[in-house]
């Protein structure tokens, strides 16, 4: 048994993986530089929550750090702890804030909690009394109604002379609800509200724009922008041509190619009936891998609203999904690919340069963010860096 295992030691698991992801770190850092350029005089942070949108927080975080990013946003303290060795002297903001029992992570790894409620604020004051000085950020709600201190509480806090000297916010932030829709009146309203709060905190850096907000123009940039999805190549603004480079390519291996005659049905629920003699490629990725079932060509409610199901890319052409996506397997119709150009062992691109992640999202009834962060643990990942 040992010999058997040893003899495979030299093989690269990437070459035989059922599902493999290629992350282009050069495209990632170019995208960050592009967002930094578009942020004008503001500094650009890098949002690396959810394992850097599924690309791997260690490698993505280090590449962004080496490209010059010095402000990072993560969702949880654990993500901050993971990132710290790769971004040694960077500021790491934790969006979900601090919770009893997590103090040591903040102080030991120099993480900055984003305080977003009166309860967290009270807890933070108590922590400062026990542990000593430490920076924090304040999240103020300007209309999202997700997290954040109310405007009134935030302004009262700014004017409160009795607050302890160890309470030292280094950033005032808020988040846009409709940044992806540039025609929305809400953007202006939130901008006006945020200006009021940031004026109350004169001398402290402020931040309003995520990716979409950067494209709203310099009024929205303040001192720090917080791009996430654009770094990973996704669309931030509805109806705008996406200027970012694709970063992630997902490919699934073909396990079997089968020939099926016209009139037969494919996959669960007989959701697709073939109208011609067909060749079908069965690949090693399904909804358990985050390849969302709602992309199925038929037999899912979404097809009544968005007629077109998902597509893959193989041998220079797009190939449609055939029938329902299953837990571990997806079937593609490869009838239009020359017979000698498709074989078991080949890989079908699920998304990447030829099938954009946002097109996958549209046929799944969701957004690129969900596609990127849904590709779970059952894959091999490789990183690419372009030669200078
Ligand atoms: C996720 C998040 C971001 C990044 O948003 P993108 O749309 O991915 O650029 C910025 N700020 C906050 C508060 C977030 O939660």
C-alpha cells in the first residue's frame, strides 16, 4: 500500500483534479492597481473576506500586500489571524467587530475591530480599560439597515468629551446600498448623510465606497476606498462594461462522453428531451462544488424567468448544460464539438476568460460574488504569476 502511494508522490494533483481553479495573481494585482488609480487621491484598501472571494486569503493577501496594499478588510477575526503573516505591517479591519472571547486575537494580531453597534461600543470601552490602547473603526449606518451605529449616536459620540482617551477611532465608515445602480437617488442621500458624520469626526480618515462606489466619482472616495469584487474580476456596476481582468478560472474534468439518440431524456426528472442525436460530456463538478443547480438547462423554476441555462467552454466553443445539474456531476451537450476534439480527461471551463463569472451568475439567477464564494473546498487550486 505504501509503495503504491509513494509511486504517485511526484504527480501534480492539479493534473487529475475533478475540479480545478486557476487564480491569476498578476490579474488580481493589476485589478487592485487599477482600482487604486480610479480611487484618485484616496488610498485603496483590499477586501479579502470569505477567503478572498474564494481565491485563497493567504496567496491573494500576500500578492496584494506585495503590490502595495496596506489596508485590508476581513469579515471575521479568524480571517484576520490567517492574513496577518502575509501582510505584516498592514492595517487589518475586521468588519464583524469584536465579541467577548476574541479580545486576544485583536491584541495579539493587531487587528482593528469595526465597531457597529452600541453594545459593541460599550464592550470595546471595557476592553480598552483592561488591555490598554488600541485602534478601532466606527461603522455608521446611513440607510443600509444592516450594521452600524445610528447617525445620531455617532455624532453624539464624536462630541462626547467624557469618552476615554484610549478610545481612538482611526476610520469612520459607511456602506452604500445601491452603489451598483448609478441612477439611484439613494447614493446622493447616503453621501450627504456620511458627509455630516465624517465632519463630526474631523481629522479621522473616512471611507464610503466599495467597488461600485469607486465608479461613482471622486465625491464618494473620501480617504480610503474598499474594493472587493473588482479585484477578483467581477462586475460591480449594472449595465457598465466590466473593465477588470478575469482572475479565476474554474475547470471540471470530463469523466465520460456518451452518445445518445434523439428523443431520449437527460438527467433527473427527464428535464431535457434531446431533439437530435447527441454527444454528452459528463463532468466532475456539481452543486456540491458550488456549481449552482439553478443553472440547469431545464427542470428548475428559474428557467421560467431566465430562459437560457448555463454554458461551459470547450475546444473553442461554448457548450450548453444539458438537463439538471446534480450533486457531483454536470452534463454538457458537446454535439457541436468535432468528435476527435473532446475526450474523457479533457477539461470544460465552467467560468474564466471565455465564460465570464457574471454570465454564470446571470444564468443562475444570482451575482458573481455568490459564484466565486460558492466554489467550496472540493477542488485543487493553482496560482499563476506572469513573468515580468
Ligand atoms: C464586502 C464589503 C466591501 C467590498 O464590496 P465589493 O462590492 O465586493 O467591492 C466593502 N465594504 C463592506 C462593508 C463590505 O461588507
